């Protein structure tokens, strides 16, 4: 069974993707950081009282979840780096 934290993380990841703060390696699917977290926070805050109404308890909970998703993203795809070294 999915935990509420997993659901909130999935929503935070969706916000970060929509804002362009994270993307995926087109080849390997690894989540990549695009160094624009502020755009994700701004999008989340703009959606907090509409699409996200009642999803997160507080704006802080939302921004912490977005930060966690972005912090877990890589700067470069590890698989692409390995392939480039060969």
C-alpha cells in the first residue's frame, strides 16, 4: 500500500516537472536537476489554493516535498556518463 508521503512526493515531482525544474534522461529515464527550483516553488505556490487545495497541509510541507524531489535528482545521467567514458 502506498504511503501518504509517497503520494505527496509524486505530486511534488509532478510540480517540479511541470515547472521544468527536473527532467528525465531521454535514454535512461534518470531524473535530472535543471537548476531552477525557484520556478517549481513558484508554480506550487500558485497552485496551492486551486489544484492542490487540501493536498498539502501547509505551503512549507509542499515546498519541502518539492525540495526533496529536486535534491534527489542528479546533475547528469550516470548511465550516459558511463557510456561516454568508454
